């Protein structure tokens, strides 16, 4: 790394020889001799009041005293300077690099701070740093910097105890898509609770909510968003109105025959229950949970998995008490798992499955690989909920095809291949809660490893109620408590 450090220092020193401007007499001034300090639009008043300006009635506002770009770099661990093309950002960056590599910035120098000619010394308080200037020519060069060059540089500087000033030039030249990818690339380098972190959080939230970029980039965005604090309400509920709908399909014997089912009004989770909320439940109740990544800061907004049917029901009982205390549900409502018809109604809406390939998906009757975390996506794992907005159900529910198999209250039977409780669905003993432990319960929706024949609204899966694995989760229903 020594040679690289010397190259960085040598490059910075050479900037002083670059031509800057030509005088009327034809003399060319280089950067070392002709540089004029760059002022920003951040004032002394901004810093003192943090943007909150107060004055008495009739009192004239103070004349603004602007900070220089040099001083803002000195005062901030990370700084993002923006401005129109030709505003002087690159010239400033190169002069700062040159000064740090050669003469230093120890001596204050007088600087005009506004149009009225107010003069204050420009002071560098950043100490002696190794200037490391990098011009980014696009996303790939930025990727190389953030994944290889900068980590090696920082590791070396941390080992030696020296300071470094990293300058990335031309980031803003990237388009919207590259800017979003760039935010993902530099997220790990940004200090916590900084303005830059807030900007990155907004960018990755936009990527997640609007389904931008590739699925792989969105998966990374979901992890970054979790670590920064996902601001979405992941316990929100969708309103499902009372009515009739067609249940089942002709695509699998266990889903036949179709028939019309009448359901009352209920509410259902827009998202599957996520790690953050299930983790709170286990910590408060002491209930065992064998998830290997449930407490991972980058996985808090992913579905909670590795839990049994009994675990899911216990969570619902715990949540009922909490939501009643908070007033989110009434004293006559309770939280529970969905019945099989409720789950399918929330997933398919009023679609009858007569068009397309005969399957019914939350988004329509034709398969879309960009609408779900399924086998085709290739993650082979859960991801942050809501990464596939094109896959929303008619009632606004996310991840009802693929992602995780979801527990229902409904009984299946003892045989995995042949359900004891067949279609057409009817009001019989299939909703008995206290059935024997060897009687399997229905799972719906498929998971991250499911092909399209399973990642849909009608395919029926099952598992023993004491079973669990990393592809099983659940979402909650709120309905009137039985009298």
C-alpha cells in the first residue's frame, strides 16, 4: 500500500501545476498561484441557530457571513458539496489536495465573506491529512473504489494511526439510477446519524418502495434500510370487505373444485410479521426462537421465520393485549392467524383465474418474475418485506406469493400429499384449534425457493404444527372475537 500512498500524495502535489486561468496580458496562472477560495451558501447564522432564525419585530436581519468550502470540510467528518457545473467544486477539491500534499494549511488567510466585503480569516482545523483524490467516471469506478480501494486505504491508515481526507469527485454526474446504486455502495462508509446517512436512507427507501433497480440491488437496499432504521409501518393492516369470492383453481387436484365462498369483513397484515416485531415478542416473553439471523440489524425488516404454528399463535395472543392497550383494536377484536379462505381472499381479491395460464397470482393471471421473491429471483433466502411492489395483491398486501410460506389456522390432515380436508371448502371440523399434534396445518403462498406453480394464490401446502424452518412465516388477521 506504500506505493499507492505515495502515488496519491504525488498526484495531489501535481494538481498545483494545472492551468487555472489566463490573465488579459496572456499570462497563465496555475492552481497553486491563482486559486480563489470557494464560498458556500452555509452561513455563520446557520451554524449558530441550526437553521432557526429569530429576530424582534422591526429588527433588520444580520448580513450573512458565508463559510468557505474549506471550513466545512474541516468541520465535518463527511460532506457532500453540490453545485451547478462550473461552480468550482473540482477546482476546490484539487486545490485542497494540493495544499495538504505540499505547503499545508496551517496559516489563516483573510477571505471576503459576502457581497458587502466583510472579511474574516479562513481557518483550516482539520490537521495534517493525507489527501486522496479520486475522480469517479461512473458506477463501476465507484464500485471499485468502495469495495476495494477505499477499504484497503482505510485499513492501512487505521493501522498506522494517520489521518486521511478522501475526496470523491463527480458523483453527482451520475443519473438517478446510478445515484441510487452509489448510495448502496457507500452506505457502510457513512458515519451514523450524519446528514449523509439521512440522504442515503431516503434514497434506499425510494428504491424499496418503488421497486427500483435490479432485485439484487433492492435486496441490498432492504438490508441498508433495516440497519439505518426502516421508517415504514410494517404492522399496518389492509381492510378486506365482506363479500363473496371464488376460491381454488383447476391447476392442482388439492385446489379443486373451485367454489364461491362468503366471508365477513376482516383486516390482515399488509406484510408478513417481521423479525423486529417477533424479536420484541420473544424478548418480552422469554419464548424460545431458533432463528440464526432474527436479531441481525440488516434483517430486522425481513419476515420472521423458524417458528412453529404454536409460536405464531402465541405471538397473536401477545399482540392482542398490546394492541388493545394502544387502542389499535377494540376490546371485542383479537389478533389471530388467517383461515385459509381469508388468506386466499386477501391474496387474490375478486380474480376468478379464467384468463392467462389458469393460475391466480396477487397481481393478475400471468406470471411476472419481477413481482415476487421466488425460485426465479435466485435469492434462496428471505429479503426485506415489500421489495416487490409489482406483486401487491388487490387489497395492497405484499409478499403473498413467494418470500415465505404462511401459517393458516386451517387443518390439512396427516398425509402431506393428500389432504383429509379437501375442497370445496366448507364449514366442518377443519378449523378446530385443539386438534392432535400430528394433524398438519395449512401453509399458503410459497417461499423464496418455490417455482411459480407454488408461488401463487391457490396452491396449498402443509406442515405439522410443531414444525419450523427458514422458509415458514406468518401474517396476522384482526377480526371480531367469537362470542
